[in-house]
C-alpha cells in the first residue's frame, strides 16, 4: 500500500524533525519513521471503518423516522436498502479490520461530525437517490454506492480534513490530513477487490507491497544522515548568487535526501529520483523551491559526471 513516493515524503519529514531537534539519535529517527508508516496504515483501517460508522448512523436515522411515522400513524414504508448493503456487511464482518481497530484502539468518536455531515450530503446526492429508487439492486450496485461516497464526498473534503485533524490529536497519530486523499484511493481499490462471496477472512491491503519498500526507507534515512556533512558541502559549493543562510531548511533536506538516493541507490534511475524530489518540493516547500532544487541538483550532478564519481549520471545532458 505505501509506495516509494510516500516513503520519500516520510523520510524527508523525519529528517526535518531530526535536524530540528539536535538531541535525536539515528535510532530514534528510525523509530519515528516506522511509526509514521504505521500511522498511515491505521488511517487506511479508520477510513474502511467509516463504512461501519456511516451505516450505523444511517440505521439510527431510519429508526427515528420509523418512530415518528408510528407516532403520527403514517403509512410510510422505510427503505432499508442502504443499511442492508451487502458490501457494508462484509466490511463489518472482516476480521482483519476488526482486529486492527481493536488492537490500535482506533475510533471515530472525535470525528462524528464527519459521519453526520457525510450522511446529510449523501442523502441529498443524485447517486444515492438513484441507488435507493432502483427496482433491483445487485452486489455491484452495493459496492458502487460506496465508491461514490469515497470519490465524490470524502475525497478533497474539508469536513473530513477537520475531523481527521481532531482525531490525530485524540489518537496520537500523524499525517492523517495530508494522507487522506491518497489513502482514500487505496480504500477504493479495496472496494473493487471485494467479491460477492468474499468471506470475513478476506485479506485487506498490506502496509507495504513488499519488504523492499521498508528496507529502502530505512536505508535512505540512514544514508542521508551518514552523508549529511558531504551533501551540505556539495550544496553550499553550488549556491552561486544564493545566501547559504537564507536557503529554506526544507529545501536543504530535500536536496540532501535526493543526493543520498542518487548516489547510494544504483538500481534507481536518475530521472526517477529527480522527478520524485522535484514533485516533493512542489508539495512541501515554497512556490519556487522546485526550480531552485532542480537547478542545484543539475549543477551538482554535472560536476559529478565530469569527475566520474557516479556511473548513472553519465547520461546526464
């Protein structure tokens, strides 16, 4: 689930905190990096568990409507299609989800405003009305409504972001607000993988697609720390027309991490590393930082090419 783009982001964030707090050790930095991955994985389970929370809230609202109808002797007949959604039932029964939620004590208690607001927007949506009014409802329809909820209501949603921000504090987690949209894409991927005959033992996504990703993360962090002095020297020697003391600290961390990857990971193509860190700068640093980072890296790599210090830079124009 956690890909290399997210790994690079986490390493940069961990390094930023590492150098900001001069008392931290490499061991503590490694532990923080590992926790950040676990926090993101917890968010995946929390968002999957939103299926249960929203279904329970919908059932509560329906029961209140039924009681009001009884009190007024109304002939209104409840539509139970949404609360009897077959995919939602599979998520409720999933043992891996239940185990993680219980073990990590994950809860929507401090984010119930998200549940209520999502339900309101859901019941006002066209896709919900079509789902509830259709003559027939297949299992694929049951999955489709949940894909729509995550794609059209929860993705890029300020209410969800505010709720996750509160939950981060309550549950001692990190990066939930910044990771939300990426993790939602993994939730949607999970929904697509479920089948009508999926059992409570149906596996969910693993934290990493392979152990190689975790090894890459740990090695990148350690190599960036080990090479800190030499990378700083490289950067400072190429700061023509730039005041070294005025360079944004995040820019320095991104540059050092990029250099660690380029110089220490021979199997990763140069263009991949360059593109990844330039994109990372666009997201996590100043408006024009990516141009500065691209320029400094290009100058450093040209010098390394001329000196023959890194074989994969030989193709650099």
